[in-house]
């Protein structure tokens, strides 16, 4: 699993890093979005996997987001 903190073009950056890092799953978020990322209790992310599936997960508490990512990973 890889993570990407981006300032623009999130979906494109995640797709590129998924390939360049040879990851099975990559989770990306904007670092400049209010209420998301570093220093916040919530986050909204874009997730993509090596099978071609992708999804934007809406802002939610970080522990809930972690469980969603774990669920996704367990399906790979």
C-alpha cells in the first residue's frame, strides 16, 4: 500500500504512483484541502488499486477511513 499527499491533479498523480511504485493499492489525498489531511481529524481520499478499481472516499474520521482502506486491501 502506498500513500500520496498531493497539491493538484489527485487522480492522475495516484494513477502514476500506483504504477511507478508497483503498488497493489495507492491512497492519495490533497494536502491543501480544508478539513482534510495533516492536522485534521478527518480526511477525504482517492483510492486506486492494481486491478483498475478506483473510488473517491468522502470526508470522514480518519479511523473510519483506515477501516475502509483495510476492507479494500483485504479484497485484493
